[in-house]
């Protein structure tokens, strides 16, 4: 089953609106499926860098899937 999700440029989380709810939900769902395929059953972290101080070097929205080792808190 494919969802009809309108497409538009999203540079940052700051650009998201309520209309992007399906898109963001789908991105998280895909990330969890990738984590499962990569056998990250002990845990993983999904990260989005947003803005200069958040580590975003190139303005575009993407997700990082981190796993395979114990991670500390707070990150960074």
C-alpha cells in the first residue's frame, strides 16, 4: 500500500507544517524498517540535524540512523 503524500522541498525541521505529518511518520517508519534490516534489535537512535548550531552543514532534511553500539546521553 502506497500513501499519496504531497511533495515539496523541506530544508529543515523548522519548515515542517501539520500537513507534513504523514511524510515525517513515513520517514520514521522507513528508518525503523532499515534498523530491523540492519539487525539493530538492541536499540538505535534516529537523529535529525537542524540549523547551524545543530550540526546541519548543508540545508536539507535527512535522518541519521545510528546503532550497533552503546550510546551515551547526552549526545555530542
